[in-house]
């Protein structure tokens, strides 16, 4: 299958290894991944800030670039949710959703030794609604021990511009999330959104915690 990669702003500027991992996973499964170089922001930050018209304009630009592809993948449930909301695109999938729901794959032949806690991000739960696809993938990773943590479905406090506009509340929510991960004895916290992992990783770092953030794509690409 020929699949177009939408890398997202956060991955492009801060976490390029997440996009690279996405490509490695799909190519390992025998798919061709292409990268339209004219891609830009999907408009999520505009939508979060109430600029719906501006978000729709970026959504239409996204559609003009990616609309011709049968399948588009992105390592971000929040960006996928944005383009679905602004322009109603249905050919765009978050990585775990693509693998499990579209391609019918749960075992990507990954190996990742360590105790891993999965944080279901708000967008993956309530917008893209990926369900248990990430967990089904993680359960097939060799040498990975999946650990549960209390309040797993609670928001980490990032919420896009929420963390900027409501910093004290956001920080309190982050403290709860980090403490739960530490109590679970997790060596790693994984999720589908680099933005949430950036937030959680910052909190863990300030606590000098042994728990570290890692994107699901990076785990799935490990061998």
C-alpha cells in the first residue's frame, strides 16, 4: 500500500524521530511511505484558540495536498482529529488506528524490554476514538511489560493552549499524572501524541523521575 505521511508541526520541529519511527514500522510491514513536502500545519492551534475560520482554511489546504491519497497516516491523534473536524477527511488515520483497524495488524515484530505505562490522550479517547488499538499493539511487543496506572484516562493537563491559559490547573493535573506513573513503577510512559508526552516528560524531568516518555511509534519501531 502507498501511504502518505503527515508529520505534524510538533514532530517536525521537536521530535523528528517519531516520524522516522512511523516510516520504519510501515516499511517493515511492506508498505511504501511518501512525504508530500508542501504540507504545513493542520490548524489545530487555531481551532484550540477559537479561530475556526482560519483552522478551516488550513484544513482545506491540507485536503488539497492529501486528498488524492487513499491513505494518510500521522503519529498524532489530535492532528488527525483536527482535520476530521475541520474538513471531514476520512482517509487520515492515527498510526495505531491504521495498523489495527485498517490493516488488521497487531504484531509489528517489535521488541522493547521495559515496564511501560500507556497514557490514553484526550483526543485519542474522545475525538479519534482509537479504542484499545494501542494496547493491542503493545501486548504483542516482545519483552515489554505493560503496567497499569491509576487515573490512566485522566488528562495530563496539556490540552493545547489550556496549559498556557490555565497554568496552575495544568500543573496540578500534571503532578497527579506523574505521581501515578511513578507509583506504577513504569520505566516508560507512552502515548499517541508528542505534545502530551512533551508535557509529561517535562514534569517527570523536574521531579528527577526515572520514568521517561516515549512515543508509541518509537516502541513499535524497536527491534
